[in-house]
């Protein structure tokens, strides 16, 4: 017969019965194995059913291809010119990625400044809010005038769109630190810099990850919208060019590529959150993407 450890016995506690531990382990195994497969299967099944129903409705309705192409025609368009979509996708991804990095850095600087200085908080926060009331697309011509043609104005638009949610979530995460813990650290003479990096930043990691999940999708949208203002490459340009030529099938194919890129980028951020914020409870979407990543890595 197994006995409780000496420490527990002295404290008046007994070892937990095996029946209270086994279900937890089984539930974890169930999610790590069958749960991942079930989630992926449901996702694929829904996608196939929706695609099939759309194909059937378009075929039976005899809709013109230039009005609403069937999914099979969109897939054939992707298969016919994969290089065209790949080249433009790389351009859009590079612009969105650069804008996301800039937005993340500026958002962290803003949140850190607002956290440590009430004066800066009162000065910067209204400016950040006001900046979001101005349509970014209206600033695009001015950015081209100030910065010049090429990728820089498009990257700036991506950064402007992704900055606000990342800044707000970062500041909320920094402020969510336990005040009693901060009081304890101050009482032992901890330096403000050490408290920030060792307490505020790790504690705000789930908030930072949430802001990054929002920012990564917004930066991609910003890149597409920015490419409508004047360029000859990128998925946004491809959508605009196909629309002007009534090439609806190519336009739908470009939109499909944008959607897949957004899903992939969101999933990558969720998997990164899994590595950095392993202690936090994932959302349903987070559990799905974590399961997908674990399935591919195993």
C-alpha cells in the first residue's frame, strides 16, 4: 500500500486518491490526441461542405463567370498561374511584416512611457486615440507626398493600422500587474528597470500576444489597402487590376490567397503564444491552432 509523503503526513494531509488524478491526465491526453484530429477534421469538413454548396448554387443558378465564378474556376486560376500569386503574396507579406514590427516597437515604447509617467500618459493617450479617428486611407496620398513612392508609405500605413490595438493591449497588460507584488519589490529596493523587465513584461505577455494577434491581421489588411493607392505589385494591386479588367476569377483567387495568408499569420502568432505564454489558458481558437501546430510538429 502506498503511503503519503512524510511532509504531507506531518501537515495533516493525505495523498490524493488515484481517482482524482487520473481523469485530469486522461482529459489532457484526449485533447492532445483525438481533440486535435477532431478539430482539424471539423474545420476541413466545413470548408469542403461550404465550397461544395457554393459550387452547386453557382452552377444551378447559371451565374455568369464574370459576376460570380464557381470555386472550381478560382482553384483552376490559382493552379494556372501560381508564380503570379506567389510573387505578389511575398510583396504583400513583406510590407505587412515590416509594418507589424514597427507598430509593435512603437506600441511597446508608448505603453512603457505611459506606465512610468502620468504626464506622458495624459499627453500621449489622447494623441493615440485621435490618430485612430483619421481614416488611414485618406493619409495615403499625403504619405506618398512626404515619404515618396515605393514600399515606405505602404509600410507606414500598415504600422498605423496595427498600432492602436497593440498599444492599448500592451498598456492594459502592464497595468494589470499585481500592485502588492510591486509594493513588495519596492520595499526591497528593486530597480524600476528590473521590475519592468522581470515583472511587467512577463505578466503582460498574454495581453501582448492578444494585441499581436489583432495586429497581424490588421497589418495584412493595411498592406492590401495601401496597394490600392498606387503600385504595380502586391495582392492589393492584383485585386484592383483584375477588377478593372473584369477578370473576376483572378480577383477571387487573389482574395482567397489574402484569406489564407491571414489565417496562416494568425495561426503562427497563436503558436508563438503557445511557446511564450505556456501558462495562460488558451481561447477556443487558440486551442485549435495549437492543436494544428502540435499535429504538424509531431
